[in-house]
């Protein structure tokens, strides 16, 4: 039987509950969800790839306790569409929060279709509660010394606090 594999690529620096909500909803409809960090060597990130994978793994471990055992964590370099091809994923998952996301995702999906015709981009709308949530907002709020518990998994909140402390000590 051919398995329906969907790749969810992004930076996830850090992963928010908006991201994990999308992953978990996709896991209900696809055989396998590959939740993967796209590594861009020229971009500066707050968390290393290893740190982000560790946070994502904690989220996935909790999802498994809730019966979702088809989410896999990965990282890759280069174009997401090429990575999708290499792992046999026929779908790429992206999230839409607003019209800016829509514009960006439309351009990206069109470019990806030009590179590979067999892979469909699937966009899922953010739940209204998460529609204004982004990794950059979470980072900014943390560095202002405010609580971010309602936006991220408890383990991610802990890692953010540690990162702030470390940054201020330098
Ligand atoms: P990027 O891929 O642009 O570096 P992210 O890693 O933050 O950005 O996001 C990956 C994908 O998840 C994108 O499609 C983005 O639109 C989507 N996304 C980001 N935050 C949310 C959210 N709160 N709810 C739903 N989707 C989101």
C-alpha cells in the first residue's frame, strides 16, 4: 500500500503551539508527517538545529501519548521540494495565518510546482486562537522578560528561559 507522506518544513525557532497544532491535525489525515527543520546556513538562529530538534521531539513524544504515533522529526539542507522528493513525500504542508502568509505561500507553491510537478502544497488555516502567533513574537516576548507559557510547550518555555539567561550572562 502506498503511504501518504506529508513534509512540514520550516525554521521552528522555536516551535510554537501554532506549529504543533498544524502537525497534529495533519497527523490525523496522513500516514506519516515529517516535521523537518530546513537548515539555511547563511541565516542566524537563536537555537541550533539540535536544540530545535530536541524541543520538537518533546512535543512529538507528548503527541504520541495522545495516540499520534506517525510524526517524525528531521532536518535537511537545500530546497524543501527536493527533500520531499528524496523521502517520497507527495505533499508539502504549510500554515496560513493571514493574507501575507497566503501571498508568500502562493509564490512558494508556484516556484515549487515549477521544480517538481508531482508534489502538492497543502495549506491549512491556523486556528483563530493561533493566527497571530509566530516564533519571532515568542522570542521578543521572552527577551522582554514576560511569560510565554500560553504560546509554547512547557519544555520549549524552559529552553527559552535558559537561552535568555545565557544570552544575558555573555
Ligand atoms: P518559515 O518557514 O517561514 O521560516 P516558520 O518556521 O515559523 O517559518 O513556519 C513554518 C510554517 O508554519 C509556515 O507555513 C508558517 O506560515 C506556518 N506557521 C507559523 N506559525 C503558525 C501558526 N501560529 N499557526 C499556523 N501555522 C503557522
